[in-house]
């Protein structure tokens, strides 16, 4: 069944969204040299209403990228440096006992933690124990936290953008699968090119100071998230997204021999949802009123690689989850099925 065409009002809003995305890219580029794919990935997650995990070696401006995006969006921003001694209350907040000087009566007052911001940077999230990592689960999924039986709503919109160092594993706590599945995308940041690195050194060793001009605020971003969800997709695109997710599960009939040999656990239903939402967000960023299969391909690796768990055979063959996902995405034979 062919999707319905977007109404004129939505077409005009899509044009506004595409212009805003161009403005955001330009503002971020004032501070961040290169890393276009990572920037677009963050914007895709924000427009899709999801969270993102940024993976890269130290010094690639992961933290600066997140803070700059928050600044360009005029969103409240908090950074949490995850360490082995960080406690759940250090993130969610805690209740303090206060005494009224006049009456002497004591009462509890909730002091919000750094999670109460529209953009929360969880820096080096794998450096804190699972108990503290789990404190993010309810916030990421439900958009609220519960402290001593009382539920507190988080700001809207709300995003968790976490960073992780892939090379230094001593003293780290790998994120459990349930935590990883809460992230819409896993974005990989690579080293800059030689020309980009020369530009970085030139800009950061002189007197250059950059002021970021906000392009959107929270209410405008929320409206754009609703617009992204209204973008129509064909039933064949949904079928392709679901098939791709199911192909990562070795127990399914759709799984190819590659997956049966190297994969322990495949992606769950959230992967199918995020493939479609990510495709819609990519189409909106280009100002297009309809998502297509190329949009699914564009987000597939980032959606799937942290949701596919490889087995011992893959380790022996030096095959990573990204290798498996990349081979699936690049195999065009099944896209038309």
C-alpha cells in the first residue's frame, strides 16, 4: 500500500526542519572539525526522540560535540562524569532533611540530580558499576525517576548522550544488553583526516573563540519530533526493516548462514522500530516528505551493531558484530524480498 502524501502544511514544516538542520550543522562546525557522520547521527537520534551512544578513543571531541549540539538547540545541559564510586543518587537526586527554624519541625526536600536536564551527557558510562548504570534505565525509557517512592518527571524533550572509550577496558563495566538496547544509535567516531587535524590544531592553539547561536529551542524541537513521526512510509519499507532485524536472530528462519554461525543473540523489536524512526528522521533532515529504503540502509549499522551479540566462533574468526551487520546491510539480494 502506497503511503499518503504529506499535506502542504507538513511540506512547509519539512522545509523549515531541513533549514534548521543545515543551521545546526553549521553551528556545530564552528567548533567541531569533521565528524559529519557523528553529528548527523546525533541529530537523527534527537529528531527520532532516542538516545545515542558515542564510541571513540580519547581526544575526538565527543564531549564537546554533545555540549555544542545542546547549546545550538538552546537546551539545558548537564554532564555526569561516570566513575567507579558514583552512586545512583548522584545521578537521580536525593532527599535531604530540613528543619524549620521557627517551629523546629523536620521535613524532607528532594534535591534533583544532574539527570534533570534536557540533554544529559553520561561521560565514560562504562566506568561505573551496573547498579549506577541501571539508574539511567528508568529515566531513558520512562522519562521520569522514582526516589523513595515518589516519582518525578524529567524535562521535555529529554536525551541521554553517552560516551565510551573502546580501547581502555581495565576498570570498566561493559553495559548490559538491556542498557544498550535503550540507545537508539551507537555512533563511532574515527580519527580526523590529516587536513582536518591541521585545522583542529590551528583553531585550538590560537586565540580563536567561538560563540554558538541557538537555532532551535525545546518546544520547536518537540514539534519537529512530532513531524518526523508523521512522515509516511510504505508497508514494504516496514517489512524490510522488520526482516533486517529478524535476520540478525540466529533462531529465526530468515537468518542467513553468517548469522547462524557467528551470532549468539540478535536484535529485538526495538531495532525494527528505530530503523523506521531513523529512516523518517533522515528523510526529514533532507526535507523529503517520504522515507525510502536508502534511509533504512543509512541508519541500519548504527541501529543494529550494539544489539547483535556475537559468539565464540566469531571471536575465533575475528568477526565483530559490526562486521556481521555490515555484511547483512550490504547484501542487496534480500532488500526486494
